[in-house]
């Protein structure tokens, strides 16, 4: 079976990485996978060994012509959108749209569905909504017309889906040979040994250094973009790194902070924090640095790096906000750390919001037990969580047991190749 994955998004590389992870799990004896992607993600897909042709046309018509040539030459059995909504967002420059794929190419159409759009009714709450501003967006039901939906796990539950839905267990553990479907490979994935085998490539996992734990942070470029031109969102984007730094500084201990992201911290740092910034890293090195960290911290519960941390056995903390607070209700330390933040609104994915939107996906989901969560404005809760994840060995062991249980459930899922071959119409 031949699959052509469409990953034209210029904003987020996470969807393309997850699609590549899926491709690498398929047996090469039965599947051929190729990518047509935005130039911005080309290098990462090549790092992952994915044959990829970039959509480099100057106009939408040019890009459609490129895709026409790819389809004519490759002759895929199915077109797979790395993310239907991101694909639709690129129409003005790529010419691609979900509605035209089947009509133009006469092939089954599939899409990855990381978020559980149908369960949420295609409605997403927006950060800062209310008080006369739009508080919710309704998206077109793009997934309803797909022949196949592919739901990555995590964040979806580790259980088989209904007809037409393939639940795909993720590896996300660095470079590995495609088609790892043998029982020994599946056992390695479940036990976490698969992640361990990549560590010697960069010198092995360093021993823990309690006197200077390593905290890993990562940000995608879209996390710095204010799509709605909202003042509240602008305040949050400015505040988030300052709030995280303030929490880490309040621990009063030496830390090494490894930060991979488009924007370096450009404010005074506490003396006890050794801050190391990388604008980007090769995928393999990125994973190795994450796997060697003592703690991963994020403000995005859907972060691909969070999934990597969980699957690699790295303790992780998700910072979120569940309440609306005005200027007079914000804690005093917030004003000192982030003076531009005048109000705060609920979010699970900063700076988008998506607090209520993700409730159906996360409620009762064992994946949510594989990391700690704390309110970003609750100093005591954050410090307690960080100290516990760094120093409480019984607590760390219990977290690792839950992570192991989740990996066991992943290993128990039907092989994704079999599920996908059965789901795609012929």
C-alpha cells in the first residue's frame, strides 16, 4: 500500500513529526510512504528518513501542479493529511483543501486527528474570549468526510477505535528503522528500552546530578504568534517565559535550563539558573537532550515533546490555568515577574486557550496520569510539583509506573499497519 502524506503547514512541525512517526512504524514490506510538505519542515522529515518533496511553487496553482506530478508518479492508494485543519489553513498559498483532494485525485482521503474534534463538536474556546470578544470558534466538520481517521496515542486513549478509525501508538523515541513490528521490538517499545538504545549515540544518559538538575523546555514558533491580535494573548505570550523563570528561581536551588525554541529569554535571570538556549536541534539530538533531562515543563498539554517525555520515562509538568482572574486578583508575585500581564484566562494549550475544548479528550484519559499538572498562577502548587518531581523518589517511581502502564497499553494495541490496511477502502 502506498500512502502520500500531505504536511503543508508552515506554522507547526509537530503534525509532520507525528505523521513521520506513524510512517516509521509501518512494515516496509507492505507500505511505501512519501511526503509532500512545506519547505520549512523538509529538513526534519529528511532527518527522520522520510522521502519528501517540498511544495515550493510561487502560486497555489504552481503547488497544485507539483502535487499533481507527485500523485501521477507515486500513484498512492490513499492521501493522508497530517492535519486536516492545518492543511485547510494553507489553501491561500498551497492550493490544497480537504474538499478537493478526493475530487481531484479520485483516491481515499485520511487525516490524523490528534484533538478529538468530533467529540468536541468542532468548537474550541479561545484564550481571552468574553467581555464582548469572540469566546469560541466553530470549525468546519472536515473530518466527517474522511474515509479514515488516524488518532495518535498519545494523546488519545490506548484502545482500538470504531470502524474507520485507526488508533496509532506513537514511538517518538528518536531515529529507528521503519516497520518495527516484531514481538521483540514491540516489547522494547513497551518497556522503554527502545528509548534507551538511542542514548549511547550521543554519549549515553548522564547520571543524575541532584545538585544541578536539568529542566528541559521547548517551544514551537506558533506559540509566539498572536493570530487573533488579542491584547490578552499578547500579554500571555510575553508573560509565560517570565512566569516559568519566576517559579524556577523561587525554588532557590541550582538548575540547568535547556530551552529549545525560537525566542531566547531576554530578561534578567536568577544567578542560580544556568540557562542554555538552542533555536533548534537535529531531531535525534533534541530527543537525546530531552531523554537525559530530570524534568520537562510545558504550557501545552498537546505538546509532542510532552508525549516524547512520557514515552521516554521523563518526569513532566504541565502548567495550565483553570480560572479567569482580573488585575486585582492576580497574585503579587505575578506583577513583579510579568508586569504586562493584567488578566488571565483559562488555557490548556497556550496561547490558544482550548481549555473546555480538550475536556472530552482528557477526562478519564490514563495519559493525563502520566504527567503532573499545576496552575501556573499557583506558586505553592508549582513549587510543590517541581520539588516532588525532582526529589521525591517514591513519587517519581509511582509516576514511572503509570508511564510504564501506559506504554504497556500502547504495546497491546493492534499493529497500526494491519489496522490501516483494513480501514482504507480499496
